C-alpha cells in the first residue's frame, strides 16, 4: 500500500498536495483499497466554498457509500471531470489520474493540522 512522502494526509483518508496557494486533493491508496471498486464520485461544483472538516461530496463503491470531507478550507477551482465517466481511476491511480479536486486555500495554516506520510502510515497501515 502506497503512502507518498511530501503529501499531507487527513484522518478521513484524503491526501493534499500543496501547489502554492492551491491544494490538490485525492483519496489515499489505503482508502480506495478498503472501499473497493469506486462506481460513482459526487464532487462539488467549481466555485463552491469548502470548510475544513465539512462534507464536500460522496463516493459510492461496491462495498459502501461514504462522505468525502474537506481537509482544508477554500474555493473549488477545478474538479477531475474524468471521474464522471471513469470513477475507477480513483482505484487505479489514487495519487495520479484519480485526484478529486483542486481548491484555492483560504487558510493555508490549516495544513499544519494534517499529518505527514509517516504518521498516516503508522496510524492506518500495519505492515
């Protein structure tokens, strides 16, 4: 199971890649494996405001339906439109083509409450 160094991680199994004032957000490899094959992803609209810790969408897999929670606050500037036709990209490439959305962060200090790769791995992946 892959956990990438240099990313930030939330307790809700999202990763965050910081690109200046923007945050690219996706689902971790651990989460996609636990949830099973993703059949549908409901994402916010471009321009929507997200609050850290609040739901922003949902994901339906063969095993469950789960809410997706914003790891940081901000405005949605891009969504991965490919997921509408190919939601299983989340399974095939969780850190690449399976990204969920990009937000313009309103409070980059919120990144400090997220975990580094080692803490995420220690908490959820018992190798």
